[in-house]
C-alpha cells in the first residue's frame, strides 16, 4: 500500500482516491486510503486530522470488505494511533487469521505492542514479520533496538548484523532507498562502524 516517504504517500493517496471515485464501494481502495493516513500520522505528521481520517476510512474498509486482511490491518493502525490497544490487537489478530502471510499485519502489530510497552511481545511479532518477508530490514533492525532497550546488547548486535546484510541487499537494488540508509546508519553505529554510518546518514538526507 503506502510508502515510507511523503511524496510516495501522497501519490498513493491520489491513486486510491481516484479508485474510490470510480468505484465508491471498492473496499481495498478504502483500506489503502486508510494506510496512507496511518503512515502519514506515524512517520510524517501526527495530526488529529490524519488520525480521524485513518479511523473514518478504515471503518469504511471494514464495512465494505470485512473479508480482507488489509481492512483489519488499517483498522488496527487507526486504533493504535488513539492508544486503543485492545481494539488494535483484535484487528491485527483477525488480519493474521485471514492471511497469516500478511507482512503488514505482523509488522504493525509489533509496532502497536511497542507503543503499548509490551516489548517482549513486540519482539516475537517483528521476528514473525521478518520471516514472512525475508528481504525486510525494518522488522529486523527494530528487534535490535528492542534488545538494546531490554539490556541484551549481545543479541542486539547479532540481530543488527542480519539487518545490515538485508539493508545492503536492498540498496543494491534501490540505492535511493533513504529509509534503508537512515535505519542502516543507526545500525552501523551500534556495530561501531562510525565512518560508514556517517556516509549513509549524509546520503539519506540528500
């Protein structure tokens, strides 16, 4: 659905909006629209408008397409933004029940648990997300951050090395992936590779 930068997120929203104009009862498009508001709130602009729009559009997705895992994921994200963690958990679990291979369900369930403060559960969810999408670096590097928070620095470094390998593979395919460079830079710092970390951080800001 949406992407982790402002320009792509705006473009995705325009496309989903266009799809809804053509077919107002297209549930998948409503779920996609809800994702864009959720992503914008979490990554770019945490406003009441984005939170309320995420709730409105995800509710419409659930109404039109309750059989889609994506509808429940979008609702879980919306609930998480309002600190409604019990409701968010129910939606993510339903999404996983409908589609156990849905990466976003595992990943955002993990993020919700981080917000809730349940780091041990978040670790398990991010680990599952990293297995569902073997090329993903985010769920791996987030595990490393959590292990650091839990005082397990040896495990954090072990997981960080795996994450860096995934970041390098992604950057070979897409050298302009600034999120990969940004998260990778912090990971390199954890491994005491300060010079390369600085290069990656500067590159991610261009």
